[in-house]
């Protein structure tokens, strides 16, 4: 019967001790690789969302025209409506009586929500507005 030796002891064959150490290092390396990869992915996502990324990481953020009216006129009772679906610039803010208070300043809303962004219309309709970051 072969004698047993305690794992990690000096009596353990050198090859087996090296294999155990290598296995531990491989596990540690895999964990570090996973953490670094997750951090890089998160960093890239945050970089793209902040607008500081390259052209390939730019995003288009949609928004509520009604909220734009609220902020623009400091009045949460206002709503937004378009006067012509095919005219992206036909958005107006209206009060509860339906009276037009003024046009929606879409670029101002983009600057408010995503500083440094640009208001763009992606389909040339009233609902095509986005803020490009």
C-alpha cells in the first residue's frame, strides 16, 4: 500500500505541488481577467453615455416634449402638442385651456438633460427628435 502524504507538505512530489500552485494561479488570473473585463465594459458604456466617446459610441436619447415644456416654462401643468406631424418644428407648449404658450425649445431641453448634446431629428417628423450625445 502506498503511503499518503499531507497535501502541500515537503514530502509531496514536486510536480504535484507545482500543479496545485499553478491551478490556484490560474483561478486567480481568471477572476482578475473577469473583473478587469467587466470594468472595461462599464467604462466604455459610461464613456459613450457621457458623450465623450468617439463617433461610434454616440447615442441618441429620446425625451418627453411635455417635460421640455415644464422645464422651459417652469410650469408642470403644461402639455406639448405638435401642430403638424410632418413638421418637426411644430411642437408647442399649451396650457390647460389649450392656449399656446410658446414653441418648445428642443435644443435647450437637450442641453438641460444631456449637457453638450445636440438636438437632431432622425426621421423628419414631429416624433423624430433626439438629443445626440
